[in-house]
């Protein structure tokens, strides 16, 4: 229940009854249980009086560990691929100059990219752009998706799936173009679950993945399906991280979509696809 600070659990308990903690308002709760800092001391940077907090909530909270629920162990492996020369050159240009002229790389469609320059104004954006390049595309300043002529990340996923022929598999991807590329490559054997799909369609796609033997792949991003989606563990014990989100909480939560009460199999398997010499 606690992802970052005690505020996370306070919020959940307050939805039921604020008298559990004795604090109706966040400000009074922070005064007793939060360590403040940051700009003008107004940001919650940690927790304090944790033992007292646990004592107060003890009569209202029951927590079961994974060991108590007898969930299977997690096994991790990697699928490593070599980026193309175009991808490596593009990453190097971005690293050195924080800019990338799209006319200098080999793209699928080059008619309208003669004067397009991709810029990374800060390190956070730079990391995101480097990751996009390793995924076989890059988004320019006009929000257009520009594809490289080859995508070895997608190829190694296809190689892996050709071996795991009988398995239902969850595929996690960070970017919408990732999901769209996977769906285009694998067609009717895959369903998608991400932000561009409405809630009714998401429910239908999850239902098809669980109940339809012809649907092998559940392709999702962690923001949409990483937290709160249940039932995948009943039919699936394998997950592939096609591309990563930098949020460690979403990583842990998304892992647990197939590792929870009711999980099948003797273990839960996780494969990270990694571009050699990339971030």
C-alpha cells in the first residue's frame, strides 16, 4: 500500500474513514508523519513516526506477503540484440549534440524530413529520444513518428515468440508506436491495452486474452495496465518487457500482474529486451 511515503496509505484509509488515522486533512497528517523538504520545505521527501503510524492502523489492516500466498518465484532473463548502424549513429549524434537531423539517417519515409531536426532540451528528453531510437523510431517536434528501415528489437521479439509457440504472453511497451508496431506485426494473435483505447474495448481485449485460445499476446503499457488489472495470472506465466518505463513502481506492479494469488505454473518468467550498447 505504500509506494513512496505514508501519504499513500493515508489516502487509501481516508477513503474508508478518516478517523482511522485521526487526520481529515493532508496538512495535519504531514505535520505528524511526513518529513518535509524541497522548495520552501513544502514537499514530502520522507516519512517519520512510522512505528506510531503502524500501531494506529493495525486494527484496520491485514497484509499478506507473497510467501504466505504461495506465489511462484520470479525468474529473469534477457533478450539482447544489436542495433543497426543507423541507430548507433543516431544515438551518438544525439549524445554529442542533443540534436539529430533526420535527413542524416536512413528512414522508411524520407520525403518530408529534409529540414526536420529532433532536439533534446534536457537530459530527461535525451534519454527518451535515445530509447526511441533503440526501439526503431523517433518522434520529431511536430509529433510525427519517423521509422528506421530496420527494427531489430521487433525482430528479436518475433524470434522469441516463434519458440514460445504455445504460451500466452504479456508484452509491456512504453511508447504507443511500440504497441502499434507489435500489433501490426502479429495481427489477430494479439490484443492491445493502452491509453488510446476506451475502457469498454480494454475490458473486451482483456477478456479475449483470457478466454480465446487464438489470442496469445496481451500488449500493454504499464501506465494503463501495470496497476489494478487482475486475471492475467490465471492464463499466463510469461512477460516480455519490450521497452522500459523509468518508473520502478510501475515496473514492480506490472511484474505482479502475472505473479499474484491464482498464478499458474511453478514460476513467473520475465524477459527484458535490451539493445546492446544502448541505455
